[in-house]
């Protein structure tokens, strides 16, 4: 139960997935749109299992269509990428803390040898 993986899936759960390959460390969403002209697609690639800012590479693609057959696709940097990364890392940290708290067992000195 990798916290970074779970947090990423939870963050993009509103989008349909094309691929989610845990062993390959990649999540790819399908095109998502709230209108007829603009769509968005997100690719998440995991570089490490550690919860840190350079652990995940996010690519966001935008598709703008003038007509059904006249579309342009571009990768863009911007606020959405930063917000997604921040949200994923925040959730992953919470999941890690919950797991740690759940598995925490205080030290009990043994009575052997007394």
C-alpha cells in the first residue's frame, strides 16, 4: 500500500483512467472535458516511493478544438501542475501517518529473565 500511489489515484479519481500500472510506476488518464472545446489529460510517473516533491513527475496535456477534426494538443506548465503535486503529497503524508499510527505498538519490556 504505497501512500504516494494511493494519494495520486484519489486525487485524479474524477478522471477516467487509460492505464494504472503500479509495477511500472505510471498513471495515465483519458481525455477529460467539461465542455466540447477543451480537454485535459494527465500523466503521473513515480520516480521513488518516498514522499517528497521530486518523487513524482506530472505532465499535463491540453487539447483545444475549433471543430471536431481541428484540434491542437500541447503540454503546459502552470498552476494546475503545482496544485496537483501539492495535493498528492499532502494526501500521501496523511496516509503515511495513518499507517504509522495504526501499526504503532509501544515497547513492552519482556518479563523473561526476571
